[in-house]
C-alpha cells in the first residue's frame, strides 16, 4: 500500500513529529485547518480504522488521547475536536483539531499555508506542553 503516511513513518518524507512510540506516530498536518491540527496514525499499514484489531484500535485512541492533551495545553482553543474521515489517504488516521468554534472543523475551509518556522514553533510548543 505504501501511503504518504508510511513514507513519513519510514523517514522518507520529513514531518513535524509530535509523539511516537513503537506502534503509533503523531505529526502536524501538512495542510492544516487551524494551527496545531495534528494527525495520529498507526504505523501498521491499514486503510480502514475499524479494520484494526480491537487492542490496536484501543491503543491508538489511548495514544491520541495523550497527544490531544498536549495539543490542548499548547494551542489556545476551547477544546480539541476529533475526526476520522479516511478519504484523503488510504491509511487509518485520526485528526486532532484545536477548536474555538465548530466552523474550525469544516474540511471545506481553506487550508493554512504555514512556514517552516511556524510549523517548528507549533511543534516545539506541543512537544514541550
């Protein structure tokens, strides 16, 4: 399958990593809806999130919960929204989106274009929260 996420996991494509363990990785979205928009991805190549084994599925959400807490602490927002869409990349993933208003989670919104410096600042802020 070798998706863009697999290439990020393997280090073939650079990313702004937020967290990683042996099974999961979190990194900033390359086309974020808002600052701090983070993707949480299993390292196992699987298209549909509901096709993960039950234990992997639970652990993915546990990992996402820890990342979401860091995002909430680092990014000024009311809460961190969660979405599982799965249409853009055929590799299971969870969107963590800092929200001030419900419209912040509209995937039809224009995506932000951030500089490398802005990404690094957001990355550092989340990692250190």
